[in-house]
């Protein structure tokens, strides 16, 4: 049986990247691609080409259409997060099967308020939340303090800093006005400030073929300065100068069987209802009552070799290359492509 031809779509290192502190791809992004290439080289039954020149994508894909695209371009087309959904849209226009979420799935999960409303309708516990239009005058302000304020539509913890946990009206108004000045941020959410254990659950597969549920992850805040709010900030992921940098770690969560079953049920419901595909990561955090509440749904979560999904897969006995194989097989089965020998 012939190999399945796979085009691996990546961010463009030639172009600016606004998410990064220095405005471009750095050592972490480049190293991730090196690890990716080595891992994919271990998979039999597939032949990979790597496409990271966004200016040539359309011509390259039309000239040599692959059997499947491994869509790892979580930076968005031309490294613009607003255009993340345009990558699968382009593949659909060209008639190329691909891994991961479709444009609608990305659009829905980008709007956190919509995800919250959908989750509530499915009986999934959520934090109390208020939507804020940042162009409104006067701004909607919190009714209860302390609380957490974050952008409604963003990823990678962009817009979440140590100051997003506010304790009075002055702090709330100052943070909302700061958010309004950030590029691309037009709305925000005011949420309960949850301080219990923070969990992440990973799913690989699809509704029709079943799911591989990865062991749960817990964020370890124990090394963080106790004067800082225990949250996953943008600085913890992207800014070496942040007091959060390298202070947070991840460990396998210890969750009782009842709670674990509930989190799986909630995650599968969200996966199906949001129309997600092949893999996803869903985040929860406990409130003072011990009830885990939904924080976020991550379509196409980071594929990096040292990311949360890879770590959870390793705990399940799937090294990095096996995680990639599971994702590819989920898409191969969903699209009805020939399975590799």
C-alpha cells in the first residue's frame, strides 16, 4: 500500500509574529519545528512535505495537492491570529482533507462567551460571568470582588497579566481600559476568580470512531510568588522577563473517579456540540465549593513537543511521535483515507 502524502502546514518564520515578545519567531518556535520533523520521520506509511512559506501556499497546494494536510498553523495565515480560521477555509476551497478543527469550530471556540452559553445549556458547570463591550460608555464594571477580567476573543493567554485579577472598582476600570487599547481586543469577560486546582483534559479522536482520553494535567503554582495571583498569564508562556516565567509547572492530576468521569463527560459533550475534530484540550478549574468549572476549550491546541498535550500523551505511554500518529489516524479515519500499512 502506498504512503499517504501529507503536507505539514506551519507558521511562516519569514513574517512578523505579533504574539511573540520580540515580534517574530524565536528559538522556541524554531526548536519546536526541529522536534516535529524528527518525530514525523519515525512514522511509517506517511510521506511528509513541510510548507511554511505562506506567500507560496496556494500555488504549492494547487500544484501538488496532498492526500492530507496536517494543519499545525496555529499562528494563523500570515501569522495573523485573526486569520487562523482561514487556513482550514483555504484547504476546503482547494478540496484538501486536513486535520483538526474546521473554520466554524475555530470561530465558535474563539468567542468564550458563546462557549460558556453553550456549556451552560449542556449542564456543564461554568463560572459566573459578565460580557463587556469595551467600546461602551460607561463600561460595565464587576459587581463582586475579587474577580478576573480577560479578553473574550483571544488565545495563548494574550491579555492576561498579573493585573487581570482586580479587587476594587479602580483596578477593574483601569484594566478594562488597558484591554481596550490592545490590538484586536474589542470585548472582555468578567469572571469569578477561581483559586482551586486547575485541570486540563485532552481528547484525541472523533465521535464516530471514539476517543483516546489522555491522563489529566494539573497546573502547579507552588513555586509562584504568593503575592502573585495563581493564573496562567501571557508572561508565563512568552516573556522571560515575567515573574511567572518558569515558575509554573505541570503534573499529573490526582482526581477522584466521580469527578474524572464528569470531566470526561463534559469534555466529550463540548467536543461533539462544538463540532471539533481529531483532537482538543479542555480546561477546568475548581471553585471554593470544589466543583470544577469550565475555563476554556482549545481547538488545535499547541503541537509542541513540550506542550501540555504532549506531556499528557507521554503519561499515557504515547511518546511525541505516537501522539502525532494518533492525530493523523483520527483524521485518516474521519476522511476515509487509506490506512497506512
